[in-house]
C-alpha cells in the first residue's frame, strides 16, 4: 500500500532552485516562478493535511489525517499511528501499534518524495502545464497546474497535479499519480510558514517509548 510504503521506506524542497524547462507553457511557468519566489521566504513550515490513497482497479480508498513540521532538511511527519523523523543523520520511522522504530539512511529518501518536498515539489526537475483557473466553493481563486518529471524513468510516479491558492500563492492540493495505478492526494487543512519550531521536535527520544524495539537498517 502506497501510504505504508511512503511512511516505512522513505518516511516533498526547500530552496533548491528551479530548473526551468523550454517545454513549460508561459502560464504555468509564471505560476511556478511565483511559487518559488514565495517559498524562498520560508525557512520552516508546518502543515495539517488529509492524505487519501486511491486505486480504482483494486477498489482501494484509504483516508488519513497528518501533520508535518519542516525546518530545512529536517522534518517530523505524523500520519495515523506512524511518526517519521529526519534528524539530519538518520530517518526514524516509528509505529505506535507495534512499538517499533526503524532507522534508515536519509539518502534512501531520494528514491521517492520526502516530506520536506511535498508542498514545494515544483522547484526542480519538472516541466509544467497550465490546466485551469477557477473559483472554489469558499470563494478562493484556485489555479491548477500539472508537473511532469524530466526523468520519468527514475520516478515511481508520472504526473503531479497541484491546485494553488492564487492570492496566497500556496498549494492547496497535491495529487500524485503513480505508475502502479495508485493516486495519493494531500489536501492542506492548515499551512503555517515560518513557525517557531524547537529543534527537539526533530529528535527521536527512545526514552519516551518504553520497550521500543529498534531496527537499525543503515
């Protein structure tokens, strides 16, 4: 299941710089440039979101609530009973149900989307296409673009669809279409740029989890 794979094998970015592509259409490129300019003012962020996994062929539809706190390359991601922490040296993936934590190398995250890149995925390695602009039910003007990886053979997904709040220039929805038929949608419920986050948030303290089983896979 994609949600489990995302959490347990990787655990989406910041200030990487945009690799502009001649295949970008002018409308989408303008939106991407504005998004990049806005995100460069963020040194950290916190987001509450809904994570939905759908696979029509296998009749799969799973919805979970999540929270992610990010500072640079460090992150603390909580989805359902799983917590994933990158402290800069290792990625700690903790399961509340089994009281187990698995430790992996942060370099493994390069194989998929890491949470620090989730809401700024547009910054590098994609060509873009404008889809539409419309007013949402709450009155917000939304812009939708599609992103296609420049090296599709190296990615498990083929398309990323982003819906953006035009006034705030922040993502509202990120939908990732995987080659295996899975669709994962992240819908933002709250997004706070540059919050005060204590560094201890990005540390897994084994003392807080009595009896935790540690699996070091590095």
